[in-house]
C-alpha cells in the first residue's frame, strides 16, 4: 500500500507525534511519502486561473504542486495531519488546498481519486477541531474522495507534547493506533452517494456550458477527453 502524508506543520511537536502514532502500525510493507508545510509548499495561490484555463502544469508553482499532486495520485491512503490555528486549518494547508481547486469535480477531477481513502488527524489546545476538519473533508470530497475519516484531539493541559501527562499521551496513542489498524489492508473504495451526486451536478454544469458556447472551455474539453460526456 502507498501512503502519502501531508503534515500541516514542520514542528516536531504534537501534530508530529499524533501522525507518528498513526503511522507506527503501518510502517511495515508500506511505502510512505511525507510532505511538510510550509517548507515543501511555500506558496499562496496567485489567482491567475492558468490551471483552470490551461492546465495545472502551467501553474507558476507547478514545480511544487505537481510533486505533491503526483504523490497524492499514487497513494492508496492520504493522511492530512495539522494543528488547529485560530479555530480552523493553518494557512499553509489552505494555501496547498487552494492549488488543487482545478481538480475539483466542477473543473478537472481525476478518476484516480475515486478509489482512494483519506484520514484527517488534527489537534488543538482547547478549540473544537470540527470547523477545520469540515473544511478539509469538503475539499477532499470535491476532489472525489469517498472514504474520509477524521480524528481530532483537544490537548487541554499544554500545547507542548513533552508537558502532556503520560496518561494523556497513552490515551492518544491507543486511540490513534486503533484507528490506524483499520488501514492495515485496504481495498479500493467505491464512489459514495455524495461523490456520485457532485459528479452528476458537475456533469450537468459542463454540458450546460457547452450549449452556450462554440469554444469549449478547457474543463469541458477535459470532460470530453475522459469520455464522461455522452
Ligand atoms: C498560530 C497558532 C494559532 C493557534 N490557534 C489555536 C486555536 O485557535 N485554538 C486552539 O485550541 N489551539 C490553537 N493553537 C494551538 C495548536 O492547535 C496546537 O495545539 C499547538 O500548536 C501544538 O501543536 P504542534 O506541536 O503540532 O505545533 C494555535 C497555535 C498556533 C501556533
């Protein structure tokens, strides 16, 4: 199995330990590729729309985006681990996800995404983890991933891993490892009802756009090339 991990921070702190706990039962026999933000993706989307109008490999940041996107496409399991910042996701993760907007269902979805699974791991000091998780889940669903599981922790005692009580660390470790064991052997997943629905709506939008113009958009040309427009 191939696993691609996006780490939403370069700190070797709580997020890092959470992710390491998750990966520990999956180390053997699996190929794991990791990226750390913002180091491996130090860009904001410029809003040039080149990815929409032409293609993603023309993005001014293609050197970085393509490396991460290719690793996501090759993976059976995608893991996104991040700390909650200001009750949501950290800016560096948002900046990366913005660069993948061109692969959302309404633009150029990649059929390789439909069979993938994803896990979202997050932690905060005290805030709820749900706002950020919903945002990442929403992004991944629009990218075509059907099986997405989220797990979040509120640390409460401290935001420094070494200051957490052994009892707390053991509890986090146990819970995350248990979740990871579900991914020891995974089969490709089927499209969920939600992904089917978003795909159908997107198809209608693309078909409608074709009726209103003689020059098909880059998105419509892509849908046609995939054989999705009958
Ligand atoms: C800029 C910044 C903003 C944060 N905002 C929140 C927040 O709104 N709510 C919260 O509970 N924790 C917040 N935290 C704490 C983090 O969620 C996290 O617990 C802490 O950074 C430890 O994780 P790390 O060791 O992986 O960096 C924030 C931390 C930083 C650095």
